[in-house]
C-alpha cells in the first residue's frame, strides 16, 4: 500500500523552511508599514460614510480593532499610538470647535439685517436654547439687535 505522500518529502520541505527563517522575534524591517498620519486623521476626525437609512453623509470613527485589522497590526499598537498622540482629547477639541463654528453661523444668520425685516425666521429650539445658554441672548432678542445696529 502506497501513501499519497511520503514522510521524507514532508520533512525536507519543513527543514528548508525552518533554515531560511530565523527563529525568535521578527526583524524590525519585517514589521508592517503603518501610515500613522492616516491613522491619526481617522482617530481624530473620523471618516465620511453614507448613512443608508437617510442617504446623508455622516462621520464615523473606526474602532481600534477595525484599524488594527485594516493596517495589519495589533490593537494594542493602535491604542498605544492613540494614547501617545492624545487622539481622543484632540477629537473632543475638534468637535467643540466645529460646534462653536456652527453656532456662530446660526447667530450670524439670525442677526443678518438684510432679510430681518421681510422674513420671519424659525430657529430650531435646540439651537436657540444652546445659543441662549452660551450667552448669545442679545443675538436672539430683536430689541438688542436693533440697538446693536445703532437704530431703534
């Protein structure tokens, strides 16, 4: 009875493989090349994805595990980089800056004297409430707007 493979051939292939690869920790040159600037951008600013339910663009922040799988490194390497680069703190600062920019545009739009007399604008309650909370009460008050423009 003849076997489909011989043990001698299998041993020879394994021995040549072992001799060509050094034992122990891989060399630094063999490590995967990770574009850390792109990882940083994804962790801080996220990536745009299309919301399937509404069809609108949304920002999604990938998980450490997802980034690790995407770039072929361990989750702990991504975590170490995020901690060292303070990515989560920078993400929060970026979100606050974007929110402040949005609120300023809303306030500027409300104060706009061009269409103020002709069109009554409706401000979303959560935006108006946030503006009032942040000290923009004068911007939303018609009398304060008129006195700020110099005429009453």
